[in-house]
C-alpha cells in the first residue's frame, strides 16, 4: 500500500512525500507542476529515513513560498 502525504498544494505546484509499506527503506519526496488538468513530475528525491524526507519536503515548501513572493 502506498501512503502519500501532501506537504504543499499550491495553484501551480504540489510537493508530496510518498512511502510504500512493502518497502520500509524508501521515502520519496516528489514535486509536481500542475498545468490545466494534468500533472508533470519535475523532481524526485529518495531518502531512507522518514525524518529526513519530511525535513527536506518542508524546506522545499519554504523555498517555493519565498520564490513565489519575489
């Protein structure tokens, strides 16, 4: 079973952390670009630790928000 946690869901971008319960050593942070009715993956980062994955995802969110405020 795949567990997905959405960290950020903006108008143009989605950042999520996914994890499969069958593979305990893979945590994936993905960023998607949204265009009309479809999504395109623009980055994927793999981690072996849940805390590292969530820390990285929250850092991506912070950088994305700062970038959009400029």
